[in-house]
C-alpha cells in the first residue's frame, strides 16, 4: 500500500532553490514525487507555483516528509 498527499508551493521557489530542496527532502526521507503542475514566473518579480503529489510506503514516512516540507513553505491540499 502506498500513502499519498498533494501539496502546493508558491513564491520564488526557483530563485531561492526551495523547489529542489523540497524534491531532495522527499527523496532523502524515503518518498517519491510526481510534479502535477508547475508554472514558472517569467520576470524576476513573478512568483512561481508547483503542485506536487508525494507518495511514501508508510504513513509515518509520509508524515515525516510532510512535517519537514511544511517548514519549507509547502501547503497541504
């Protein structure tokens, strides 16, 4: 059985390297992800958006990942 959660991330997620940090946290903690949607700002002042589906082999691993990601600004859907 696989446990999943969809999350959103908004802001300057590319410039600040937040998006790669999110991906690293997911993989480093035993999860996997699918980027369902991503919109990148074209100008420096534009914000970017990502919707990511996170999966993990157990509820505990998923919760561990989500706890860490919320500290990076991820919002649970």
